[in-house]
């Protein structure tokens, strides 16, 4: 039975391979007979891993189970999300505040989980905003974005957010070099070489609370920083960044930034940088950036504008940054679990260079330089090189590790994942992906202790993998079993947005981290909370009307409101009185230029509504909460400005009619 099924798939796949020339050759036989079993998680059974996947241009982070590929949740981070009221409720709006004001969208490429001693600890996951540079921290007790910090002096925060071994710092390198915020930016674009600078941000993370703070930045010559990873073990205290456009082109980068044979991996001694900061070598610079934090007691965000950053100059302090030549426009920059090997993936290179941390240290000691780049010493290529992986594939992008001495690299152009031995640099296996693969992820695969077992490839152009859906097709993720010598495809599934980097952790690590099930009403410190129906009321303050509303299965209190006038601003502060897991209520009102509210048990959330006409407007609960959910509704009457309808509100009584 099973074989017949596989044969049928083979026939179909081969048939379509003839029609579609761009399909990888071995597409038909990639799935073996027992694959379905390996990815099958029976209904009611839990997955082995949580998988946190960046949403790319969706700006969100999605949570899948591995190996089933089941989607559990989409966590709103940098983009507004009407489904959850993120960026629509008054409480969440400050989370998306920046020095440019409210920014309702961004481009999230990389997720990175917090670590302790170089191991994934399951507390937080960080994400980067590329467009308007920011870093977010998502709390894995609540699966909510808890904090967002903006990064000054940056443009295109791509090389981010990568963390050090004990989450001392989350680090971010600017993709676009730009004139610093503290310098004059009104300069001719063709003065890139003189006026454009790169900045690397070191954002400290509080050990207990996780709260971030922009500790310092390092200013470098203008280049594009693409990706990075922290050293670990023996290389703890160092950070490695891939740089391209070391040609410093400001136009047609496609050609002009591909001139040089080699660009650089920049090695940063951040422990040394810390010493310089302590010694007062950082220059205070005037900048402007927002720091937004979520308070679990007031269920509200606060946005604070900050105006200063300490900047160290890499060209003045000669021993914090070193350049290592790396062929050719490197993208991924990945450090193996031992911390000894640094892999630079040159997008246009026909080989993969692997650098040795020990050799690099010896080269620095012996000053084996071949000159400098904008005042930063350039180490001789051979002096830092462990070796090269020859003929690995075309267009190497990213590498992860299984903790057994193997590395796995994605190849965008040749659409494959290649497994190779870190020490001998021999290619061991290769497997096709559908199609052009970007990032890949092995659970814990960029930590000191990878969990191994699965490898997920996150693919870009996924033509004819799934049923067509118009001009835009779903991107795909593909799971490979890597427990044996050969990689085996076991499942693929579509993703939210465009996936880039991802992280994963064993399910128990997160499931048992003391997850919040509901907010305790007695701990609710929201200034407009109504902690029981007796506290429900409507209060007028000038043209502002505050509705202290409660919700419980299956009614709102109050559910009849009169005495609101055209020109009023109405604030519905809805407290969910439930004290039980997974019983949210929703709130929506006709004509609102806004999203809905989705209020967790014990939480208070506010929807602002400005009526635009006289009339009577229904509101209702949007979350199917009980058999009488459809009865969970109410009315608000809006009268002309200046009319004498008294302010009144009720539940369960017909208040006397007024004209
Ligand atoms: Cu390679 Cu933006 Cu990490 Cu995508 S980046 S693939
Ligand atoms: Cu509350 Cu439906």
C-alpha cells in the first residue's frame, strides 16, 4: 500500500519535472517510505521542539512544532496585527513607537534565543527589525513581545540580533552604513567614503528581567555588515561580523560591490571594548532613539525617548577590531560549537573558507598583517585560515552545526543543503531543497550544545511545491532527519511571510518554564481596570468618555450606554474577569477605525473609538467564548453635540427612555 502511494507520487513528480525545468533533479525520490512516520505527531501528542521562525516582511514571528510542522501561533512583533489588537489597542501602541513616531511595520529576519553558558535556556527570543532599526525581546513565558529598543546610527539592522554566550549582550551591526546621527547627514551621496560610517551596537541584557539597554557602539569605516555570530567557549569575548561592499560603493552595488576578490570578516574583541568603556574611552554622542517596555502589571507599554550613546572608535583603538579577508561578499558568519571555527559564506565564492580562532590569535600576537582598512588591522588570509571546503556548491549562505563535528551549509543558487566535516573539510552529503534555500536551522545549532536530530531548510522561491495561489506563492520550510549519515527529507510545510533565520528548543524547556496561564485579577494594576461588575462605570472628562467595562461569559457590563455625543472620544477599557486558562474575550464596535481587542483573562485593554455620526452602534465579543457567545453584545447611543441626553449606562435593566 505504502509503496504504491510512493510510486504514484514518483510518477506525478517526474511528470511535472519534465514540464518545469527549474525543479531540482532528484525531487521525486527525495521522500522515503518511512518519512511520514518520522514527522507524524498523533493528535493529542506534543511535538518535540518549539520552532521560532522569523516572518521576514510580515514583521512577525511564528511558532511551529517540530517535527510536525504544525503552526501554533503568530506572535506580533514589529507589525500591527488586528487579530490580536497589537498596535491598535492604546496599551500596545507605544511598543511600536520610534524616533520617527509610530512605525506600524518592519522586516524581521533573524531570531535568536537567549543562552546561558552557551546553551539555549528557553527564556527569551530576540528578533531584529531591518528597516527602522530595532531589536525586540519576546518573553517565552507569555509568548508576547516584552520590549523593543531602537538603534541609532544604523540603517537596515540586518546583522542582528545575535547574542553572547550568557546573553550579556545582544549585538547588532548596521547593514547600510550612513552618516552618523550625530554628524551632518545632509551631504552628497558620492561622499560615502568620507562621510558614511558603520556602527555596531552592543545592547546589554539584564540577567534577571531581560531588560535591554544600549551599552555602547563601535564606529567603523563605512561598509555593509551582513551577519554575525558570537564566539563561544575559547572564543567567548569575541564577535564576528561578515562585511561586504568593502569597495564602499554607493550606486549599483550589484556590480560595484562585487569588485574585490575578498571582503572581510570583522573580529571584535568585545571584552576589550568593555575595558575601554570602563576606562572612559567612549565618546558621548547626541542621538535619539526609543526604548519601549511592556509592563505585565499595568498591561501597558511605555515608550521612553533616549538621547545619548557611548561610541568607541575602532580606528583609534587599535586592538578591538580586526579584519580577516574573506572571499567574496560574505553573507553568513557562523561559529562552530567549540568556538574554534568561524565559517564565512561568500555568496559569490566557489569555496567556503573556515577560519581558526587559535590561528587568528597567533596572527594578532605576531602582527601578521597585510596592512589596514580604514585604520583597522587586516590579518593575512592564510594566517587565520583553517582551510577551505572545495567545490561545496553554488551561492553558500548559512551554516549550522549538529554538535558531532559536522557543519551544514545552504546554497541558494544550487538549491541544496551540504553536510561537511568541520575538521577535514570533506563534503559528506548533499540534498536538494525546493527551491532556493536561505537560512537553515538545527535546534540549538548555533549554540555550544546543538540538540541535533532535525534540520529545517527555509526556502524562498517555492514554485509548484503547493497548490498555486495567484502571483504570490507560499514559501516553504523543509524538515530533514539528520540522525543518520545521510540527510532525509521527512516533511515540508508552508510558512507565514518569508522565513529567514529560526531557532528551536526542546518543548519541555519552554513548556515547563513557568508559563503564564492567566493574569491574576488582584495583580491587575491597570489604571482603568474594573475588577468586578460593581466597578463598571462610564465617566465623562470633557469630550473624553471612559468606559470601565467588564467581560465575563457571556455579557459585557455595562451593555447599554447613552449620553455620548458626536465629537466625543470614547475609550472602552475592557477588563476580562475570567480567571481560567484560554478564555479570552474580544471586543469590536461598528465603524471603529481600529482593530479589535483580544483580552486575556484578568487583563485590561483599551480601544479608542471616535463616532463619526449620530446613531446607535452595536458592539460584540469577537472570540467564541461560550454557547451564548452570540448573545455577548451591547449598544451605545450617540447623540448630536449639545443635546441633553444624560450620561447613563446599565446592564440587565431598561433605563428610562430619554428623548
Ligand atoms: Cu540570509 Cu536576511 Cu539572514 Cu534571509 S538573510 S536568507
Ligand atoms: Cu466573550 Cu464571546
